[in-house]
C-alpha cells in the first residue's frame, strides 16, 4: 500500500509540554521487567478531573483532529495491548512499550501511517495476552513521538483518533494484526431539553468536584463550556476520571453519545458523593482538634528539630528492635500473642505518652526473661559427691538426698524440681549448702531473703496499673540468673509476716507446689511462667511459725547442731584457712592445733552452729595480722598459755557445772532456735497455805507442766515419802533462771517432777544428770523433739548421764558414735523410773 503523508503533524513539544507529558507518566510496577510497560503500568497519577486544568492546552494542541483523519485510517492495523487503562478519543498520553510484540507493533506503525489499534487486556496480570484475552473495542491512536530508551524500551506519545471494533484478528506474529471497523457517531444538530440538561448536569458535577477538591475552576469550566457535543464532552470527562477498567470499557463501547454522557454523569455523581463525604470528614476532624492533637503537632515539630540536631531516636527502629527481640526470646504461643499485642499498642500511640513508657518497660521484661534458655545439669554423681564433700563436712543425709535427686534426674530428665526445706539452728551451713548444690549441678544460684516480708506483691508482683510496678522477686530472680532452671534459695521462710497488704506465705503456695508452679502467673507479666524446672531450697530455724499448707509442700531435711568433734574438724578444714586469708595471713603464718580449737569451742562458744567460733578464730587472726604488720616475723603459734591474750578471759568455764546441787534443783534439757541448752529448774517449798508462784517468764505450756507435776506429786506422795498435805501446809515457788529469756514447751515435765520431789523430800539430785520428757497425769513419759541438740548441750556442759523418753530412741541414730561415747543415755517409759536414778546415793 502506498504510504500517505500523515494528516496530523507530530506535536512540537516545548519544555512546558514535555514537563506536562512527563507528569502524565505512570509509575513503573517493577523496573527492569516488561510487566506493565505497554501502557505506563498504571493510570495517570491524578485524581478525578485534576488534569482538566490543562484541558485548554489539550484542546488547542490535540482536540482539533482533522476532519479527514478517520477517512485515512487503514482497515488493517497493528494491535498494541495495554494494561489497566482505557484510551478515549482526543486523549494524549505517554506510553512505555517493552514487550516484544508491542515493540514490533509500534515499529511497524512508524513505517506506515503511524496508526495503531490500542486494546485493553481483560486480565492485567497476563504477560503476553492472546487475542481472546483482549477487549475487542478500543481506540485507534496516532503515534506522535517515539523515543528509544537505553534499556531497549520505547517511549511513545499517542493521541486518540477514533473508536473502533475488531472484526477479526489476521495474525499474531511478530505482533497482533487486526481488521478493524471505525465507529463513527453523529452529533445532534439540535439539542432537546433532556440533552441540554444532561450536559449542564455534567458540567455542574465537574465544577462541584473541582470545588470540593480545592482546584480553581475558571479555566477548566471555560474549556467544558466550549464543548457542545455530548460525545466529545463525555470522552473528555471520562478520560480524566479514575475508573475501573470494566466501567471505563463499558463507556468506551457505548456508541450513542447521549447514553455515553449519561454513564459519565452517573460516575460524576458517585464521585461527588465521595468527595463530599471526604470533605465532611476533614471538616469534622479539623473542628474536633483539641489540645492533645495540637500537642501532637508541636511534638512532631520538636521531633523534627531534634532530628536535625542529631538528638532524636527513630521510633520505628526501636519497634523493629523490640520485634526482633521478641522473636529471639522464643516465647510460648500465648505469651508471644500478648507481647505482639502490646507491641502493636506501643506502635499506635505517641512515644511520649505516659502509657507508652509502661508498655515499653513491660516489653523489656518480656524479652529479657529466659523462656527457653536453661543450663545443662552436670549429672556426674561421683563428681557431685566430691564437690559436696569438699564444701561441707558431715551432713550425710543432705548429701545423700542431693545425690538421689541427681540420679533420678539422670534417669528421668523430665522430672519436676524438688522443694527442699533445711531446718536447723543458725550457723549450721544451710545457706552455704544451697550454693554447693548449685555448684554440683552447674546451675545458677540466687538467694532470696524472706525475713520480714509482709507484702504479697513481693512474690506475685505488682499490677501494671500502679506507678512503679514491677514483677515479683521470683521472676526477678529468674531474670537475674538468665536461665529458667536456677537454684533459688528462699532463706528464713519461717520469718514471713503478713498484714493488710496480703499474706506472702499464701502466695508461696503456688510457687512451691510442683503440681501448680508449671503455670505460675505473675501479676505484672499477666502470662503463665513455668517454674517446674527451678530447684527451690527453703531454710528455717523453726517449723512452728510456718503455715501448715505451706509446710506440706516441702520436703523437710533437718540439720542439727555440730558436736565438738565436728566443730574441730570443720574449723581445721575450712574456717582457719579462710579467716587467715581474709585477714592477710599467708599459709604457715599461724599455727593453731586441735587442742586450741577445742579450748575455743568449750570456753568461748556454746552454740549449735559455727558463727561464733568463726568470729573468735577471726579475732585471733586479726591480732596476729597486727603483729605481722608491725614487723614481727612468723610463724605465730597459738598456745594454751597465750590464748587468753587474744580472746580475753573465757566466757564459759567448766566450773559453772556445779559439783553438788541443793535439794529442789534439777537440770533439764531444752531446745532453742540456736540449739540445745541446759536449764536449771529450781523449786523451793516454804511454810504456807499451798500457794504456787511461777517465775522466769514461763509460757502457758510450761506452766501447765508445773501444775501437772504438782498433781502427780500429790497423787504419789506416799510412794516418795512426801507429806500428803504439802499442798495445804507449804507454798511452792517454781523458778527457772535466766528470767529475761521466755521459756515454753512440754519437755520440762520430767525435770519439774524431779525438782519438786527433791524439794519436798530434801534429797539433792545427781549433778551429773540431765533429763527431758513430757509427762502425763498417769505417769507416762511422752516423746519430745530436738534430742540431738539437747544431748549436744549436755555434753558441752560436761554431763555424764541423760534421761530421754523411750519413744525417742529412734532419734539416737542421728547422734555420732563419738558423741554417744561421752555420755550415758538412759531411756525411760514412766516417771516412776526417774527418781531412783536421779537422787544422790
């Protein structure tokens, strides 16, 4: 076919025109690929009718298509497929062409009349659409300018010339070729009222949209008012409305100008409603701006200033760091859900809001608590036994229990942690034993003192609604240890208090229950935490003050006081070397034999534990350290002759034990929180009318024992040679010395009866004999506690014999053989057996 000269001259775009064409350039979906390159990838980035302010230039340059342009359109044209845009008549827009078929179609068009048939894809995601995947109604466009890009794509400027239909596709290689039929429309020569109203409505709707958008409408309305043809007006408005492809395609396919303008008017009406609602919302938001919103804008300005000064922190980066920390913490599913919820709340609120600080602190706790991290137990039983023996002398029962735990743990790794409770007087090594257990297990150790604790929140934590709230001390200990299976020692559990703020001992019920602590809930965290892997060790001096439900959850291990032999060995192995090192003495600077240690134990300390012994040894070390500091040369030997120079006169002398006791005095054995002790029970019988006077700060139980002793003496007066009417003719004064110390308990019953019989018969009691036991009115001797501590006290005072209830013989297994060799232990069942043994020969 003979090439004809194009009836439309390509536009000479000046700089302003080029900028306007570039402004209509759509954004690329995925640079470097062919996706969407055919039509510029997206619709022109303008809001509805926003480009109409350029309509004057558009009509001036491109709106006047020569009348014979449609007559020159060939019947067969290359097809250019575009995505998500519909091209209308008189429309000028730039296109980026990158697909191979599209490039071939443009190049073929440029070699002929520059006409190309532009059809829209039905599915924009299809990369190489086939013929049935294209709409068959489109627009014949003329290529006005073409520019080859460095990446091989083509940048073309096209103008719509005429709507057309595809009769049939002739070929698809190297590009789609179609036989087309142009669609001509006849504009009405005379407008009827309906058409006039439709045109006016379209103009008014357009003006209203421009007004709502805040766009100056004078020039634009001038352009719209100059267009009288319904079809051209419809195409002009539709080409600048943001519509979905199916809607725009339906408008393009409508051949009747009036019907097409009606469809456009419908879209304008919807757009007016949307613009009105948007404007209303903006007005409401502006009117509703309060002080908090103004503060927000001020803070944003302040933040921008700080950013320029380099003083600001990026909240987005902070949130991302927290999100990474949450992921790294490996929280359980329900805990992770709560943490992510709080993080979303933090991101939604202003960073300087008071609640933001609370949430930020909460998330810091959540990510720092070890949810999965735990230390690996050393399950070497032989090595653990070696460590326990290195750190502590004796305590075989405790060591055996720990080795049993390790053995079970080795065979059953999923076992729950035990709840051990060490009960014993101060200074026997309960706390240090917990450290040795952690060392043998290779676990982290944390000691928590419960003495004087009265607030339940110390255990369960404070709720986040309170200022300064924080987790309880259990969760704090877990965090400090950094593992979920540490050894936590709850020290002095018998000294817990309670008041109006709550009862901490009740809060500990869940912590120390192996069946419940796998889902312990702290008030601050408000999510369950598994404490079943934690090994809890409690310590107590007495059990009387521990609530029974709490005591029921613990496995009791009693640690009684040490014998003199034990103290000498412990001092030689641990205390002497430790105190010498702490006081700056080197090995070999001090010589202290076992006889000196024994003398210190007998004459300067009398306790179940080792604290005073360590203080006295430390005092000797300080005196020797001074000598060394003054220039004297060692080694320094501590002897029997110079010991008093370092420690002064003895505090406890052997002479305190009386060689003879007056009538009415008997020696009883008592248990105290610091170990056993020997009590002198004194009873004086005086002429009177049977009054009884009890002094020495006796407790109610001890007073009842005294009354029972008097009743027993009255009942058996003839058997013991007592005046049967002593309760009418004599007054009794019962006194227990050391009156500043309260005394109570039933174990003085046997001693009270013995002292009473001695006072009424005027027969002294053997001074080498001590006794303990509760009595009944029928004469039975009932069992008591603290047998080992009481026998230790008797041995320390130099007693030769001791009487104990026969039912306490089982407790003799805890007494070392070397201790039993130093004293004669006689079990008794009835009070009748006591007097023949107790009275002097």
